[in-house]
C-alpha cells in the first residue's frame, strides 16, 4: 500500500537538538528522520527520542576521505568496509534500518573497468547491513547507478534484498554533466527549458526502472537560473506530480527525506513540508 514516510535530514540544521527536530516535524505529521554519524556521536544519548516518536530512522554513511569506496587502491575497499561496518553497528543499535551510501566512480576509468569491483563492494556492504536487519540505499550518482538502465542492471548484478537505491531527485543535473569516465563537462542544456524537462524525465525514468528497489528518497529542488541544488521542494526546476504518481503505482511505503542546504532557519523546510502534504 502507498504509504510514504516523510522526513527531514538533520544536515539542514545540524546544531538543532532531537527535541527541536521533533517539534518542527510535528505540525506536518512528518514521521521520519535521516541522521548522520557526526550527529549521532554528538547526540547519542538523545537519539532514543527519535526512535520513540517516529516511524523510520535512516542514516547517511560518511563518504569523505577515508570512507570513500573505490579509490585507486583496491586494498582500500576492505579498510573502508571495516570503517562503515562500525558506523552501521552504531546507528543500527540506535534504531536506524536504512543506510545511504555513495558508490563513487574511479576518475579516468570507464565503468566496465571497475564494474565487478563495484558489485562486490555493494554486495558486501549489503551483507553487513543485513546482519542488523537493515538495508543499503545506494545514492544515484554517475556512472554506476546514475542512469535508469545501468542502475537497474547494477542492482540486479548485486542481487541481494539488502541493497537498493536512495533516489536523489536532484542529482540528475550532475549526472547530465559528467562524461563517461566521471569527469565534469558543461552541458549546453544547463538551465534551459529543454534541460529542465530532461531532468524531470530522467528522474521519472529512474523511478520506473528501479521500482520496488527504491529504499529511500532524497527530495529537493534546483534553482532555475543555475541548477543549484538542495533548494526548497516547492519551487524550482523539478515538478513532482508525475514522480509521485509513479510512487503511488508501485505502492511505495518507505522514506521520503527533505534534503536542503543549511540556511540557519526553518522556512525552507516549512514550505517544502507544506507542499508535500498533497502527496500523502
């Protein structure tokens, strides 16, 4: 049954306490939160407030230096997996059951050159999550899970119930501007009506292709004049009626996390949350 759990990423107001987040979510009946490891470490003793009050807790795993998958050194994979295992154990002990992870590209190499390595890494990450009755949502980024056809092929190759996608609705602008070895290229369609239509089409095509393997969603919008992302959901390039119609057709019942740039106030969240009420 269609039953999305709407929530917010704590990265929007990283200094807010769990109690403050709950007070802000309540007027909109939002019942999910996306944590990250630094926030958990700062507020570990109060995370139970989220677990007691909300229906879903997710956690964005770190992907900075030292935590990034697929570096030039293959031996790094085991070290990164061990670090992420500790993060998963911590967050799972506090109630998180979906983990977001960026599976990056290897700059200068085509996807065929590290396809098997990527599959093996994702499968092992899923096994680790499975030990805690949790799942991994690989965030869509170019090239491994960037476009609809290749994303579905990749998830089928990983072939485990514990690994799916975190569909970030605003990532398609960057995917559109990377070449086939993962390097940035300016696209002439940037900030044009045709480019805007293409981004919406790419997002909907991804939802159709990945279908029930969508484990989590990050939702935000893009500023029309320059495609700057993580803007309030209610205005910008992305139009969400068709996207949510697809989610309704597939009986989507997982999380939809508002993910905005931190601004120091709550107005962007409030306008986004008010807009999203129509998709309940």
